[in-house]
């Protein structure tokens, strides 16, 4: 059976020119991940989708629910949240939040009101939906029309209400605004939030994506998940701990809940965009996340992550069994090993208010208060990030939701003395897309009435950048720390680059079950610094599957 799956994987990878095979072969966390990645080329799936409109709807449901659910871990299986959703309205489980058997409709009706295909046989329920993007765009920095096309499918299913799965794939051929082209060129042809792309003679980028998961929930206290995808920790628009900014990776997750406690541990396999003996260098990650509900309003979370290199030119370390204990925070273990591995801690909090919630995060990599006070100057090892935000529902106007968020990250955060152990995957940051050494302010208005919706997003980032120093300025996660002065680092040090991102989206939801929408977008993005002034307008119109984050607000 396993050999058949290996052959299947190799053949599909050759067909799609993907590198997932070598990655999955190196990842021996559990056999389930291995087999799921073989299956994942058949369709495109996620657990609870991580797109911002879906997250916004999820927030509304949590406000209406009569039970409390710890929401800090956002990449949940819908079976985990189904009891809460059903407490609001049983029909809600028929949307993108889940699948459930019900009377079939004629196909014409399913195109706009239901999953396109549904199989219900005994205790098995399975749905198939499209992943379709067809957008015509125009940038004031490019001639002609820019086309963005995506086609794929998304399968989800449940078995006996204890086993849930999703499978899928899609392929894209895209033309982007100039500022995205520059990002791709500066990041080894990596499309934001995607894998490495191939650019053809027409300036279009071709790339593909696969993901899969399987979850087993024997009872309400335990959930086991294996998959190939991405995760998100926190209640904000950004996450300073773990976000969906980087491309998919293999992972195994355990969730245990008891009383007011929720505990998650995840093992994952990541890759550096550098070669060791002709193959991409791998690294392993283990993170623990303990959450507690205090009353009905306050949620607190404690996070920890460890990263270590699986293979270097001089040794083959593999998965370190010292880190396999799922119920221990690992820093004491790391110290006992005399480990050079990269680790950092985090705190999350969320407080419910009348029409929304306040939230925040604190991420801590290193801290050297003694040297800072002794010399009256910030030490390089003062590496931390802070997030503060508020999300409100129908505060000023019915159905108008508003999020305001501030993020600040010190220089050298997420980096490491050994660059191969930085907090990245596939040459993309695992936390914030701007890496480090910045302040960010975000405002997002989201309005919906029936199937019509509008989104107004405004973002300001001030980031220090400097390539002339001869050492890393602190914004580059791949710059390591060789030659960096121990004292004197400041947030936004270097030349201040100011990024403005403004987006207005107006749309009509064609099908609530799969979020297929007709959408019009206007984007204004600028960047200014010493000797730099970039301004670009982009207009786009077309159909879009609104399940995923755009990752274009750079």
C-alpha cells in the first residue's frame, strides 16, 4: 500500500513539476502525513478557511454563541466548532463552516446555494466545490490588461461525525501589479503565500498548490490532525506567532481540552531556500500552545516554538526525539541539551466586550535587560514583538464590522545566529510578512447585507531598511547576525521606508457554501524612502473564491 502511494506521489510530482515529494520523504513525523500528501493532489481543501471574510463571519458566530470556545488557534477542524455553531443556528453548519447531509437540490440550484457536488451514504458525507479565480486587472504601471486565473477543486467530508478530511489542489497563471513583481524577484521567485513560480515570456507566473488534512475526534476532549497546509495562531489580522503567510508544509497536531484549558502541540517540517547536497535544506519545528478561558470574557494563551536543522553539510540530525514529548514546554529540555536551536515564546490574550473583543500578542525571542540598563542602550538580544487590536461588530452601523490593529517588531526578531534556523519556510516569514524592524497600523471595515458586501482596508507600515551597512540592519530574516554591534539597536533603525496599502473591495456572494463571488477591487499602494518613491493603482474585476488570504498587502 505504501509503495503504491510512493509511486503515485512521484508520478504526480513529475507531472506537475513539484518538489513536494522530496520534502515529504524527509518528513517522518507520522505515516498519516505521508499518505495524506499523496492524496492531496486530487483536490483543494482546508479546515476552517483562513480568509478574512470567513474569519469575520466566524467572529460574529462566536459573539452569538451561548458557549465559550477558545479561539486563539484558528486552523481548527469544523467538527471542533460544530457544537458552538449549532448552538447559534443549525443551518450555519451548511455554510463554509461545515458539511452535513440534507435534501439534494437540482444542480442549477446548487450552483448558487449549495455545495456543487454532495455524496451522502450511510455515515459518510462528502462535498466537492470549485476553486475558481478569473480576474481582469489594470495597473497604471503596466500596459494592457493583467489576467489572473486559478482553477481547482476542494473536497471535504465527514465520517460518523468523528473523522473529518479535506483534499485538494489548484493551479494558477497570474499577472501581478509591479510591486508584487518586485517582491517575487527579490524573494527567489516566491509568489506571496505560495510556492516558487515559473515566469513565462509574457510575464505571467505559473504556480500550483496542494493541501490536505485528516482529523480524528474520538470525543470532545481530544482531536488528532495530520496534514499538509498552514496554520494561524491569534485573533488578529496578523499573527506575530504563526500565520498563514508562508506556503504549505507537512504537520501533525494534537489538541486536548479539559475544563477551561485547551492545549495544542504541532510538529511540522519546514524548508530553507538553500541546497544541501542538491536538495533543499530541511528543518523541524515543534510548537506548544496552552490556552485558558477565565470566566466568559477573558482568554489567555502561552506559546512556545523550537526550530532545528534536519540536515547540514556535515551531519544528518533528523527529528530529535528529545522534543517529542507533547506535554512539556521545551525550553528546559533545550537548556539541558546545551542546544543551539532557535526558540521563542509568546503570549496571547482576548477580552470580550459588548460588541466585539480586544486582543493582543507578545512574542519574545531573546532579552538582555542587564546589559541594556548597564550601558543605557538597547542590546541586540532584546528581540520581541507586540500586537494590540480591537474588533467590533455593528458598532456604528448594523452589519458594519471594524478592526483596528497595531503591530511592532524589534530588529533581529525571528532571525538567528545561524541563518538556516530562522523562523521561515520556503523563503517566506512564518509570522509577519514584513519580517522585523517595523511598526504597522491596520484598519479594516467589513460590511455585508444579504449577499452584497464591501471591504475597506487601510494599512501603514514604517520599516527600517539599510543594505549599505556591511551587516544585517535587523529587517532581513536571512541576514544572520555576523558583525552586528551588540548595543544600539532601535526599532525602525536604518532608512525609514513608509508603505501605504489601501484596498476597496465591492462584491456579490454568488454561493455562500463555497464563497464564490463576483468582486471589484481598487488598490492603491505606495512606498517612499530616501531616493525611493513608488506609487501604483490597480483595478480588478472578476470571480473569486473568497476562502483564502490574498497576501498582497506588502
